[in-house]
C-alpha cells in the first residue's frame, strides 16, 4: 500500500473513531453499570417474538422509525399528552401500523428492576431490534450493538411525516432521504431488505401498484387484488405479508422478490431503476451471505444516527413519558 493511501486510510479511521467517541457509543457500554441488560432485553424479546413473529418485524421497523426522526432517541415511544397531543407514534407512517411498544415496556420494566435509572429507552429499542433480527434470522444474524444513547424529550407527528420515506418514493427520493441521515445508497438498498419480514396495510400500495400498466408481476398483482379492497378505507384496510414466500424469516428473499417484480411498494421496485442499485440487488439475491454481512454493518450504522448524549437527553424512568 502506497504511503499516501496508508495515510488516507489512517485519517479516515481516525475520523470514524473520533465520531464514535463523540457520540459516546460503545459495545458493552453497560458492562459495569448494568452487566445483564442485554440478556434481560433478549429474554423479553424472545418471549414475544416466539409467540408472534410480527412483533419481531415491528421491533426492527421501530428502530428505523425512531432513528430517522429526531435521531435514535426513543422519541417514537412517547405517548400523547395535553401539552403534546400529536407525538411521532400517532403520525400516519406509525399509526396504526407500528408494533412492539408492549415489548419495549416489558423489557424496560425488567431492566429497571435490575438496574434502576441506568439504561435508556433508546438503547432498549436498539437492543430489542437487534435481538428481533437474531431470532427472525433463525439465530444467524449476530450483531454487536453499541450503546450509550440518551432519550429525547421532543416527539412530533409532523417530524415523522417529514422524515420517514414513504412507500411511493422513487430512487432519487430514497437516496436523498437516507443521505440526509448520513447513510449512503448501499445502506439504503441493504436496509430495504428488512421488507422480507412484516406486513403492510393495503392502503400503502393500493391503488398505485395495482394500476395497469404496472411493473408488478401479473401473478402477484392478482394475489393482492384478491386480498385487498380496490379502495381501502380506515374501516376496511387489511394487511398482507411483505414477503409472501418466507414472511417470518429475515433472509435475502426480498431481493429475489424485487428481481421477480413481486414486491409491494413503489420504493421496492425502484431499486431496479438505476444500474448501481440494480447490481446491489442482484448481489444481495445471489451471493450467499453477502446481504447478511452488509445488513449487520448498515443496521449498526443506522442505530447511530443523530444520537443524543450529555445534556441533549435523559434516561427516562418510563419509556412512554419524559421525566
């Protein structure tokens, strides 16, 4: 390696380490103050996910929806109050579809019994999402999750609406949305793979994706027409699996579905609309272990978006209300 290249690599790593240090995040952050916290959270997540895999998908989605709004600070957990009647959890991207709040409550209660006032709700969200990914991947997705986040005090439904990419986004919109959070195009493609788990309300893709002509597979479109009303309403808005082939497994089937035009959202189909992202889709679909390795890194990178430390936040006693 040339000296100039070695210097550039060294500088890059120094900047990465400095950024991480400033954020105050580290693997094993609670090893002295609450050494069993990760085991406690994992045990609680296991109880819920093994009863209902959909809650595991909800926890993975919850981390994404938390981090893209006000950073990874547990703001998505806050309940409405007279002073703030419209928090994030009541925003259209989250309500009524976001699931898993009861899992976070159970984990927080168990952690508080062991280590009162020590572990933030934001870290519990990150641990729970990591553990849900582990269980839904058939115990293969092992992620080292750094911790040290603090909980935010601000939660706004309008912020969620403005920051969470909707399922109607095209590739330019998607790349821009992720770039605004410090995530690149590959992170976007890799994290989209989480659409291999969970369910979606018909209103998220009807009627746009079922219009003719469309790039959706005829077989898949007919399947969706049988399960969804032509004009979903709040009173009649069923859910369907995002991945009809392995709906409860966190695997690379999503990318095979993208290639086969058997995906729900415009934003899913958009991954094939540029040569660069289409190549990423092909690699994730066809190279064994490729997506899983990339997902671990992108997942941790996402979990460090705009975290709060120092005086920026607090450690909540209860995840649904500020101290």
